[in-house]
């Protein structure tokens, strides 16, 4: 092997090793520092004194103009103008800095424990921690998690590869008009059907019939590694949730 090929081979091996390390070590902390919070944007986003926008890692809080937005934002506002410890990891697709915040409690986790945020794209090292915190908050009906009168009436089967969800009703006839199903992100489908016995929801584009309905999404909904399915009634109370890959 001549020197040119040997050098190219060495570079390829180095890159592959770097990729594997990044895949299996999760979000590596780039920097830890003490900073002051100068603005609360919403329940999971804030601004620090150097004007950097910080997005809290591992969580999703309710968006503006959605139920329970104010509760999440009000809780984070308790830390306005206070100095906190910041663990910076990486940036998201919007250019916001992703970080863990300690004040001194771990605020990212505290928001989930209090039912003011749901888990989202959880770092590999914290999967169990955030999954158990969310499940406990739901079962205790904390914050955003108010149980519907129909809680536990449903069961589901998710085929995340085929992008299909089978939903079965085990209770009496349900009027599910305006109920909603969502994933861990903000992708949401609102039911048009007036009743439910058993139905298959496809993420793809198609025409509804008696047994199959279509999300009509141009992109996949369900992550292949792990995700959570939530179903809410018309009053935004939780009817059902199921996590896989945790």
C-alpha cells in the first residue's frame, strides 16, 4: 500500500471511529458555566446574559396558545434574573443552544417531574430517568397531565417501520371527535370520526375508510428507535400513553 492510499485509509478509519463514539456517548458536554437568566421565552426556552438562547435538553413544554403553556412558563419564570449552572451540549436545527440547567436542582428533569413538560429526544444516558419521571407525573395527574374519564379505555399497537398505529377501544362506545394523537414532538393528528371500535391510523397520505384513516403527513411520524404515543380527549385530558424503546 503506497503512502497516499495509507493516508486516505487512516483518515477514513479515524472518521468512522469518531462517528461511532458520537453515536454511543450521547450529548457530550461542551462547556459548563454559571450564568444569569435574563428572559423567559416559554416553558423550555430562555435567554442568558450574553443574549444566547437556551433550549432545555430532553424536554418539550407546551407551545404558546396551547393548553398549559402558562403553567410551564410561569414555573421557569421563577428563575428569571437568577444565576444558574449551565451545561452546554450542542445546538438544535434552529440554532438554539441545547443545555442542562441546574439551580441547584436539575430543572430539565424537574419540569417533567412536575408535569409541566414531556420528555423529548432524551439523551441516551438519561432515558430511564426521564421516562420514569414522566410516567410518575402522568399517573399522579401533575401539571398538564389530567386524566380523561376514558383513561385506559384504549390499547394500541405501533409498527414504527410501516408507520401504522392500530387503536382499539375496550370500553363502551366512545365519541372521539376532536380527540388528538401525537408523538413526542409537536406532530399532532385530530380525529374526525365520531366513534371508535378499532381502527388503523397510517402516517402516510390516503383516503379514509371504515377501517383505515390517514394522517396525511409528508414525513414519518414515529421514530424507529424510541418514541411515545399520547392520546388526548377534546378537553386536552390524557386518555392513553405508550412509550417504546425506553
